[in-house]
C-alpha cells in the first residue's frame, strides 16, 4: 500500500466537491489507478446537496480519474453558436422529452457479511458508513436486498429450519445473522433515510432435507413433495421479520436458479428450470403469498441475461403464473451479452418491470478480488448502469454494501470487491470509486423519475442516458472512458444548447429545469 503524500493529497482534494460544511475526500492510494476516500469515526467526505439551478442555467457534477469526486460547476445555455474553442473531441447530442420506463430506484445488499463488517467498527464509524449510503449526506439509496437464510457471503452454511423432516416448519427460526446483524442494521437504515427503503429478499437454498442432493451446494433441486413446505417457508420468513418490525416490498423466487443445475457448484444454490418455477408459482408460492402478502412484489429469474427472454416467456406466458408476478430480476455477470435481450423482454412483457438485483467485481478467474481505488471498476459500473437504463431496466442494485480488505467474509471463499471496504483494525472504511459511480445516478435520479430520449453519439468511449425527475428536473449522465477530453454540446428544446467539457476518464451528471 502507498499512502498519498500530503502535498499531492491537498492537490487532489482541492478539486473534490465540498459540501456546505467543507467535507472533501481524504484520499489514500493503494497502488491502483485512482484512490479511495477514507472515513473514520470523526470524518467522512460529504456528498454535495443537489442544487438545481435557475431555468436557463445548468449544474454539473464531475468525478474523474484525475481526482474529482462530485465536483460541482455551473453554466448557462447558449443560442447554439460555439462560444469557445472546442477542447478535445466534439460530441453533439439532442434531447427530447419522450419518456420511457419509470425508475424504481438504486440499492445495495444488506448481507450477513456486510453487516458483520459494519458491526466490527465503532458505533460512530458505523453511523458514518450507513449515512454514506442512506442519509441525505449520502448517495440516497432506496433499495436493500436481504439474503433469506445463508448465502456465500455468510460465515457458515445454514437455513432457518435445518431439522430433517420438519415439513410443518415447527422449528423455523431466524438466526443470529438476522436478529443480531441484519435486522438492527435495517432499523437504523430506515430511521436515517428520508425515504422508504424498499427491501426485497432472495433465497440461496432450501434446507438440505428438502433437496434432491441433501446438500446446500452442488447439483440439486427441490423435491417435488417439498413444493408446498418451501412456499410456507417464504411465508414464515415474512411473518417472523414482520414480528421484528421489518416489512418487505419484494421477493425473488430464487437466487441464480441456473447454479443448482451446475454439477459441483461450490456455494449455496438450488436448481430450477423456468418450467419448474412456473409450476411452483402457480400451485404453491403464488397462492400462499396471495393469502397474506398480496402486496409483496414477486420477481422471477434473478439470474443472468442469457436466460432472456426465454425464462419470462415460459413463466409469464402462463396466465395462472403471471397473475402472481410483478417483475423480472436480472444479475450483471453476463452483461457482455447484447442488451437488446432486455429490450426484447420489455417489448414482449411491458407490464412487468425489469430490475437489476446484483452486481459485483472480482469474481472472474484470475481477476484480483479487491482493488482499492480502481477507476476501471468505476467505469465498468457506470457503463453497465447506463446500458441497463437505455434498455428498459428500472433500477440497479449493488451487491454487499461493505466487505473487508480480503473481499469477505465468505465461507466459500468466493471473494469480490465492494463499493465500500472496511478495515476494522484501523476503525475506518474506504469509499471505492464504484461508490461514486453508483452515486452519480442514485443521488440525482430518485424513485419515480422517468428515462427520456437522448440521442446516441457514434463514439465507443462515450455512454450517456437522461431522465426527468418527479419535480421536473432533467438529468443527463455522460461517461467518457477515453483518454482525451470531449466537448459536449446538447441541444435542448426551448432552452438552447448546453456546452460542457468532459475530461478524460470522467463522468458528469448534469441538472437543469
């Protein structure tokens, strides 16, 4: 690890956006392409307030490889004549107000591992970390994913009823991970958030005795005779969380059902085909939830793009199953496949939302699990979010909200990176560039916003998207992955031309009314 020299640190933070109480990033370099921002019990950089300028003006929030983190600047619309010399490449866009999908929001996962890391810190440092995500000082996340029972990011394998043969679920019980870690964290999040945080839960595996292979891992599916007990298990989960004053907005039917049909798969999983999931929803899960939890949004698939549109076509093509389903959940790990699969799915099933429910970096073979300060990972997150938004996805959920410097804990040693990393020995945490990538959307594009039309630019280094918020603010997000500056010129109806310089390896969120 290299510590940033004090003089360089001052130069770096001088360009970082300062909130009204002057809290810039304290940068630390771990030897990767960029730096992390260090937070502890007494100090954490503040995400700037969203200040919408007067009509005819625009505000720009910039983050860059060079050192900016939400750096704010402001400009005025022009009549369309170039008012200054073009710096770097010229990129011309046209905006119109044709609207597309409504945004559900932006989130992270409140897992066993994340809450274990959170609670390893002092109480005041914990507060700083949660505020970074969920408070008005933070990036405004409004979605939280919860693992239903054990997952790979647990310290052990478990479910809520590991008593063999207990089909009546008399021994069903929440565990220490729920009662001591996740539920107290959820309560704190809900108390500090200015908005309701939508929670959804996902199971990784049924109890071993309910499965054909009698194991938490590997090739195995739910036994046919366990279809109703497994549906009852979902209801028990919702009931017992409700007793702890935690209610859920949504559920996914199974985390990554394809994994359970992979021989030798090494962490918690359970196999489903689309046909099996359809039949279970029709005969068991759907009616069970409808009896007491009809308002809970059920999402199908919760797996990779390669299953689109076939999986929803199989499930939603059956009206008896479709009546119980609200949305389609998608993970990002196969997002090198064409995003047109998302559009095709939306066009076939426009009444069902598509939600990104998991993303993380560091899982690939030979890939470094944790890379504190990596700007390339900022770009991967930002590019994927933009691509998803431009193809009808309604929101995007990061994986674990905090991991340790190894990328865990994880009983299966399936380590990955995280937007925030925790060093419990120093009682501090590090905001990775990925945190700011997510914040460029979540801070400025609240739930209820609608994506609007922004013309594409023929430049492989540029990605862009646009929204209108519920209060009428227009938001543009533009990513430059290239090594040269780009002069943006955006033609906006009734306002004129917006001109901004987007530096190399940087992203801007631009606001105007």
